[in-house]
C-alpha cells in the first residue's frame, strides 16, 4: 500500500473515531441519542414555521409560509450551527491533540460533517412530511435545490473552517462573528438601495438558489454563481491558511 493510501486509511479512522466521540459526548447513548442530530434543527424549524403560520406572516407575498420557513431556516441552521460549533471545537478538544494522528483540521471537519448531515436530514424529512400533508409544494426543480443546498454547505463548511481556526488563535473570534442569514426575506423584496449590500453575503446567494429551485417562476431570485463560488474558494483558502497558523501554535 502506498504512503498516500495508508494516510487516507488512517485519516478515515481518525475522523470516524472523532465523529463517534462527538455524537456520544453531545447526545449520549440513551433516549434519542444520535437522532437529536437532525431532530434538534428540525424542532427549531418546526417552531419557527408554526409561529409564522399562527401569526399569518407572509411578508406581503403569495409564497406558502411553510415552504418559505423550511427553505430559509433549514439552510441558515446548517451554516450557522457549523460555524458556531467549530468556534469552540479546538478549545473543547485540546487534549485530543496529544495524539499524533489527531490534527486541528480533524476536529473541525468532524463538526462540519455532523452539522451538515444533521441539517440536511432535517431539511429532507420536513420537506417530505409537509409535502405529504399538503402544507408545502414539491420543488419545481429538484436538481437546482440540491445544487443550491450543496453551495450552502460549502459556504457553511468554509466559514466554519475559518471561524474555528481563528478561534483557536484568539477567543475574540468566537464572540465577534454575527453574519446575516437571508432566511427571513428575499432580495427582491428589499429596496433597490439595500440589495447590493445584502448580496455581499455569500449565504444569501445560496438561499436564493434553493428558493428559485423550489418555487420556480413564482419568485424573482437574485444571485451570482461566480461570486458565490469565488467567496467559497476564498473562505476555504483563508480558513486553511489560518488553520496552518493555529496548528503551529498548538
């Protein structure tokens, strides 16, 4: 076996072990256990959806409230939770770095994978359930929804990498990041003078793609795929660069 292939085998074992440890630490072995991984974001999304429905909040549009809430808050939970959990990942697992095979990036990748998996599972379950109940329509373009979701996962993963590595260098990073989500509005509803500023946030582009795929021609989406891809690449490279500095300090 080549050294590269052997390294991949070791990497897979390390990530699997860290993932099992993270799940047991956060959710325990009893009751729902690992089901909380997607039940937690699902309950939050259901709560927001119920509140919006009860208050008859439609933001002045004809879009179904349930579908709007699910596509918005499922997406924001994915990247926000990934970044939030990664911001304390290194500090909470410092003792694991004494093992030669465990690196800082392993701690971050584990939490990113868990949050993306949890939010994705929640989004799928809620979409299928509410569509079956007739509370939200099926997506107009499923492939576009999947593509938009994948881009949001990339945004969330790269942002989490940057926040996690930065927090390992300075605890201030954990307290100072507060991005907007794009969950409670669509860019087209905003005054013209505010749109350019809001579209500086890459996650807003991802949500716009998901909603265009779900609602089709009913909505007028604003997004720039080249800008979104460039932001993802930039965040990824910045995260890896800061991660290298953080690893050197550990």
